[in-house]
């Protein structure tokens, strides 16, 4: 009723390896390598009306960067961090979420601080979700809409 898929409860270990090489017309370049790994804890089934779903992610991300971009918008952050995220069902389809990055680069001016904070409140249903998010640093609000299972022919008579 509150999700488009069956929720798998448990402890999951996720990894992500990424890299990028950027060459600019002025002869400068930047290269970035990152390794992200860590646990995701999922509790509940998202079937009951009250506090039946909790998801907690703790992903350390190690970053190595060489070079700089001539553009501010394109210059990657080289701070290693711990990505933290919590999603909690409040009541029925209403879900609260919070995300932040904890800076663990002791050479950074923002060492030990929470950065990129995002607070969200959403409605999660079987066929759609609507999410309103606030990004604190940019002071931006984002409205996201997802529609699931459009081609599903086994629709239930009750919505």
C-alpha cells in the first residue's frame, strides 16, 4: 500500500567505486577517485500505519583528487566524508528524511562539520511518491514526483 515494491528488511553492505578525468581547453585537468562503502539498515515492512519503516545509511567515502578546474561550478570537493541518511515512516504514507555529510578530512577548514544537509518530507504510495526537500546550504526547495508501474495491468480496484 505504501511502496511500489516489497521491502527487504535487514542489514546490507553497499560499495561504490567511481572515477573521473576532466581535461580543459586551457591545458588544466582534474582527476577524482572515490570509494564509498558501508552498511544500510532497513527495519519494518512499510505495511502498518505507524512507524513501520526505518532506513539508516552510513557510508564512508574516501576521495583522492589531483588538479583543479578553471571553473568554480566544476571543481570537485576533495574532502573525504561519512554520508549519513535516515528515512522514517511517520504515519501512513508520510515519510520524513534527513541526510548530511560529516567531513573527516583533517586538512579541511570544515573538518568535523556536517555539510550538504537535506531535510525531506514525502508521501509514498504504491503507484507514486511525492517528496518535498530542503537543501540547507543552498537554501533551495525541491519538489520531486515519481510514478511507478505504469505498464502494470494487474491494477487493484482500490487506490
